């Protein structure tokens, strides 16, 4: 801490771009550039999606007037867009770190990038122009009954978006797994030597373990989406074939739950790989606790999604109980182990807190807080009260916005700083962190309060029974403006570094 | 419950009819793309029906002009029907009389879907039903092209039966709100006042919750419930397990393939 009084700026140390790599010089240059393109794309879309959130809250606060169709168009685009951009940013960052040990395909990542751009355009067209406004989860049978709110082409555009993004991201996932498999056996990648043999710690980095767990789970989630899309198509195209609503709901939450969790795990994997370097502690090794926690997650993340169906009385009770047990088990070990690891690194060192390390640290804490709120809601008796209240967006915005988004913002900043070699203004970094943190938690607490006071989610305008919702929304707007200011300052700083990195290259 | 009605009702197998009169039947009603079946309210809900002229004995008006005065209960019939049409109107009439509100909350439009029907035929039908000259029951005809459009807009079907010289068709009562949007289908020849009351409420813009019953043709459901056997697994459950199983197999395959590379690569593990 004393360091700041002596020095107010800091040259970026090489944390991401270290010597260790499997790539040749030229490949590495290309890979670095592509990673920057991925990150910049996600970051450029971020403020737009935040503004959609601001507008939604404005409508709920009874300050802005908009048609319900517009509100739900914003909501659908915001939800899918946000999950999408942080998934791609997480995958891109993880890919760069992965190239330290194994060789992900550059060509494939490029192809996926173009496919993703096409998908993004389709999503924007389907929601904003076509008014396909079912919410992110396009719950069966809603997409098949547009009731003249949207035209058939919008349904088509939406499913084209899902299919293109789904196929592209599945290939990307498979490619990372292939890369890992070309160096590690499955047993080693999953650290089974530590888990089942008397080996004390594995030299397989925790990041490889977490990524293997995440990528395998992501694959299952994407396959659930494949089945879902096929069943939708079968009903739309055939005459007479009808789907089972319970099966469709199970499939959509299998897919959605897994995708959201995996996005977080991608951020956590980065933290495991990089945080020790910030704390000047070298690298983490994979110990038994870490191996056990993440292996458990591999199984449990596939079962926890049942907690989305508690209110579906036709779902057998056994699956409901399984949902609660799996939800507890999936969050506690991975969360607790990660938090203990990060806390012990942070407090056992005399590290200088800079923007990236602060955001990493706060991101892990946000993940934990959001995770706890999720565990509360995944308790069946509590869910009777909290189901579909604003508590739900409250918890997932916590581990997203104050969790994985913080982690990825930290990563991207550090990356741009290293590429440009530009010094960091430590005071600005702290102010920026404070702005983002206060903004995020202020905004989130309004979701939490509202949820605890029975304000339902997904209302464009609150009816008189829950008029208190508007008050919370008004307060939230102030905090959203803080976040937006923070994001703009961040992007300015990030952008300056990107520009500097490129002009430095071209001379 | 609705589903059960249909089954009995789709059969609207109208009985035989004098041979002479039926000559043009199949020609006049040919070219129906819609397949016989239960009219699916969920496909058509909130769609707006197209405007069409309405010719009655007394006047000429149009559906949209009628809607200006308020919601309409709308149904399609043909006067040569030996089957469901007449009993349905009778049943509707007695339900309406029990409920009240006709003329203040809504009016009833009975249109012929048979191009051979003239306003006189429809007036005769009204007379048979004891509704002759009733101010809020409108019995009318419309143009052949308008019939085609209307039928398509509500998913109605007509199937000529040349043997019986009749036209099979469903009996559907359609609630239209004042914007001309479809808010409810009521299917069946006998109209329960309680059901009709819901349709009328919905036409006035009040929300009446309803949900579709599980349909036939569901191949993949997770479970089946039978009162005597309890819960049984069904094929859909396999689809739910599929992602996990394929992922497991796929991952093993990816890592198995990787084994070759690991062995051949220098510095491999
Ligand atoms: C400052 C940033 C953000 C603001 C102001 C914001 C605002 C909102 C609002 C007002 C809603 C609708 C809540 C309701 O009434 O149901 C919403 C929904 C949602 N948001 Fe955000 N949000 C932000 C960041 C994020 C982030 C970072 C993510 C994920 C990565 C995200 C993902 C979602 C999702 C998935 C939904 C649910 C959509 C649906 O129900 O279909 N949001 N957000
Ligand atoms: Cu008939």
C-alpha cells in the first residue's frame, strides 16, 4: 500500500504475455491480434447493452414511456446479447492463456468470429426490427404463437441466430478440447492423479482442469440446444407433431443454465491462471481440494438446472430434490475453494493493487455473493416466494456484472496495457474501480430489495399491486448511470492502449 | 374438456340430401387447402380477421362496420346443412337468452360459407330458428372470394362429401373483440352458457385464463401419468439424457484421438 505514495503510475508487468507458449513468433502475433479483436468486439457492444438495461429500468421506474413490445425487444436482446458477449470474451481470453500449454486453432477461431458477427446481426434484426420478443429463453410454445406481434421471418431469423451461434461455439469448444487432448490425457486434465492416487499435487495447471470441466459441460449444454431447436423445427414444419412442454422447458434450462455457469467458469479459470502472478506468487498448482471441487462441478452443473423447474408441478419430486441438492453441492465447493485460494494469495502478499488485480479480486467476491443469493433461491421452500421475482435477475446480475464482467474487464485491461506498454495511473484505476463497484452494488441491491418485496421480474410497467417496484427502479437508475460512466472511462483507457499498441506495431 | 367435444364434433357428418340440390356442392367448395381437424384456437388467437361485405335481406353492411358498434360473436354455417348448423344456432340462442347482454355487450353474426346461399336462404334460416328480424342477430352472406379469405383467416375447413351431398365442417363460434381480433374459439354444437360467458368476457377485454390440454401426437414426453400405474418414463426422457451421453462419448473420443498425438509429439506427456 505504501507504494502508491511514492509512485502514482506503474509500468505494466508481463502477466498475460509471458515467454511460455506453444506458438511460433508469427502465430503468436496473429493470435494476440485475434484475441484483441474478440475482446474489443465484446467491449464495444457492452455499453450498448447496458443502455438497453437503463432504458428497461427507466420504463419500470415510470420515467420513460415505451410500448411493451419495445421493452421486451430490449429485454430479449439485452439478455442474450450480454450472455453472448461475455461468453465469447471468456472463450477468447481462455484461448490465449491456453496457448501457453497447447495449440488452439487460429483459423477456427477466425471462422467462429465471422459466424458470431452474422449471428449478432441476426439477433439484432430479429428482436429490434422483427420484434421477436420472447425473452432470452424463448419458452415453448411461445415462439410458435406470434399472435401478430412478430412475423414468421423474425422467428426464422431468431432460430438462425441460435443455430449459427450454437454451431460455431460448439466447434470452438470442441477445438479447445482437442487442443487440451493433444497434450493431456483425460485423467490428467481432470487431475485424477491427485484425486485418486497419492500424488500430492499435479503439474497440470488448475486452469487446464477448470477449462476441461467447463468445455465438456458447455458441450452438453449446446447439445441440449441442438435437441431443442430440432424439436421446435419439427413442430413448426410438420403438421400434427406436437412437443411436450415439460421436455422443452427442461431442455431450454439445461442449455441456459449450463451456458451461464460456463461463462463464469471461464472467468474463474483466468483468475486461477493469472492472479498468482499479480500477487507475485508464481503459479498455482492443482491440489486435492481444487481437483475434488471441480470434478464434482463437472457432474453437478448438469443436474443443478432442475432448480429452474420448481414451480412445474408435473416435474417429478425426485428431480426437484436432486435440483436442490445439486445446486448446493455445485456452488459450495467450487466457490469456497476459489475464494479461499484467492484470499490467501491476496492477503499473504504485499501486492500493489492495480485496476486488473482489483477487478479480479472483486470479481471473485461478486461471484461468491451472487452464488450465495443463488443458493438461497435454489432452496425449494424459498423458491415458493422468490420464483420469478426480481430476486432472480438480482442474483445472476451479481455474479455476472460484479463477477465475471469484472474479471474480464480486468483481463482485457491488463492485456491492452501489456500490448501497449503504457503506464497505468494507479489513482485513476482506484477511482474507476470504486465507481464500477458502487454503481454495480447499488444497482444490484435495488433488484434484491425489490425481489425480497415480491416485485415480479419482466414487467415493463409495474401494476398497482406492486407499485413499490417503480421506486426501486428510480434509485437503480442513479447507480446505472454510475456504471455507465465507469464503463465509458474504462473504454477510453482501454481504447487508448489498443490504439497505442497498434501504432507502435506499425512503425 | 374442449378436446372431447371436438372428437364428437368434427364428425359433423351431415346427413344425406336430395341428389338434385347437391350437384354443384363439390365444385363450389373445392380447393380447400386446410385439413380437417380440431380448429386450433392457439394458432389464430389475436389475429385480425379480414373485412368482408355482409348482405342481409334488409341491408348491405360489412364486418368492420358491424364491429364499430362493438364485439361480435361470429360463426359460419350453410343453409342446406342436415347436420350441426341448425342445432348449433339453437343451442347458441338458448345460451344467449340465459346469459343476457346481447345487443349491449356484443352482437351475433352468422355468415354462410356456401356461395350458393342467398340472403333469402339465410333469412329463412333465421326464421326457422325463431330469430327472424332480430336486431342483434345478423344472418347474412358474403362474396365467394371473401368466404375464401375468411375461412383461411380462422383456420376453418370444409370438406365436400359427394356421396351424402353434404359438406363436412366444424362447428365453431368465434369471439371477435372490437378490433376484429380473434379472442376465443368455442368448438361444438352444444354451447354451454358458462363457456359462452367466458368468451363474452374475453371479447369485452377481460382476461380469462385458460390453457391447452395435452394433445395427441406428442411423441417425446418425459413422463406419462396413468391413474392406475402412476408415473412412467417415456421416450422424451431419452432426449433429455442424450446431451450428457453424447458429451461423455464425444469427450472420450476426443481424448482417445489425442492419445496418438501425445505419443508422437516430442515432449509430449
Ligand atoms: C449495468 C448493467 C446492466 C443493467 C442496467 C441491466 C438491466 C437489466 C434489466 C432492467 C433487466 C430486466 C429485469 C426484469 O424486470 O426482469 C435485465 C435482464 C437481464 N439481464 Fe441485465 N443488466 C445489466 C447487466 C447485465 C449483464 C452483465 C448480464 C449478463 C452477462 C445481463 C443479463 C441479463 C439477462 C440474462 C436478463 C434476463 C432477460 C430475460 O428475462 O429474458 N445483464 N437486465
Ligand atoms: Cu353442418
